[in-house]
């Protein structure tokens, strides 16, 4: 049974990978935008008092770039993919076969997730020496942050697709989450820069726990209690995202 499930997922994943390869806009968004965002952030980050926060240019830019991968390579592309397959009646046809709902959702997400993970691994390997951060001192926190962020953006991507009427309108549907995450989850600006009461609010945004864990991969984090709090908050958002998918995900075109 598990072998058959894996075979179905691989078949669907290969089909999605082929479609992703033909979508030049999606490939550009996935591969180029995170790097462009890193260069765009460099001047602003350099002007911050990073030493006073126990950070460096590298420990801000590199985790921020990984966060951009989660937002652009996975969340944005995946939302558009779910909408496009729904409007083309692909999801409806797949449900009439052997594939279960979870397999359809997972198989559709597989190429974007694997591409995102490969980008993260490459950025860590290349970016660490280039930005002078060295390899992560707490790789388990880095991996936990990336995986937690993946679960959140996959769930929210599937949930967000319910609010888009077409693949074109999906580009607007994803904007609120993207802007909130880029500006308030510690990707472009470390949360320590904000006043304490503002930071307390920003820490509970969907991608903030994942970003703090990713950054802790280099800084070592602020202790077990803080790390557990970030994990709990991230898992709570994961659960909410999965609930939203079960409640609102659409399998047929919107009328």
C-alpha cells in the first residue's frame, strides 16, 4: 500500500515538475527573486545597529533570504498551482481516480517543496562563507525552522487558493501574506529593532517562529524556553493552516 502511494505521489510530482519547468514566470519568481531581495536588503540592513542586537550582516541577510524562498518559491508558486489545477478541472478529475485528497495536495506541492529545500541548502552552503557567518552552529534549529516554515506556507498556500478566482488573480491573493511576512516576520528587519510591545505582536505572525528558529541556527537562540515557545507557536499555525485547508479548500472552479 505504501509503495503504491509513493508511486502515485511521484507520478503526480513529475507531472507538476514538468508544468513548473514550462512556467517561466514561476521559475523566475522561485530562483531569482530571493537573491534580488537579499541584495535589495543589504544597504538597509548595513545601516542598522546590528552589533547591539548580537547580530551581523550575514545573520540577518542569510536567514532573510531563506525566508524569501519560503514566501516566493513555495507559498506564491504553490497557491498559483492549486488555483490553476482547480480551474483546469485537473483536481476534480484526479479525485475520481485512486488518489486520495491528501495525496493530490501533497503531489501538487512536491516540486515546489523540493525546489525550495534545494535552494535553502544551496544558499546555506554558498551564502555562509560569502557573508562570513560560517556554517550554522545549531543546524538542528535551522532545519526545524525551515521544515516548520514549509508546513505553514504549504497549508496557507492551499488555503489561500480558495480566495482566488483565477491563476492571474492568485498573484494578488498572495500579496497580503507576503507583505506581512516580509515586513513583520523578521525577514527584512530583525524583530529586535522594534519596540518591545510591537515585537510581542510580530512574534506571533505565521512565519515569525520559523524565521527566529532559522536565525537561531547561526546565533544559537536565546535558550530552551524561547525555542520551545517558537516551536509551539509555529505548530499552532501549522494546525490552523491545515484546518483552513480542510474547511475552505476548493476542488472545483469558482462560479
